[in-house]
């Protein structure tokens, strides 16, 4: 995390992280991030292998879409 503070839920487990912290979400784990603060959140995302085309819009996905 470069700036700010964010909430993340990965695999149904909530956590919070802030500037200077990093986290790893294993491949295939459904996750989402949310800025619950007033400051701008800036972060870097790295994916290996690439994750292009694997996003699903919240509200349009079913549980089977996320497996």
C-alpha cells in the first residue's frame, strides 16, 4: 500500500491494511478491496500468472462464477 488505508475481504476473511503494508491473495481466492476512509488510496497490484480477464462485477456474479 502506497497511501491510505483499505479494507479487504479474501476468501470470506476480512482484514485492514495501510501504508507500508503488503498482502498476498492466493490465486483463485475471491477477494475485494474497499476504501472506507476519506483519504485517497494508492496501491500496486502484481499478478503471477497474469490475471487479465478474470474480474467479475460485484452484484452480477453468482457463487458458481467465483469458483
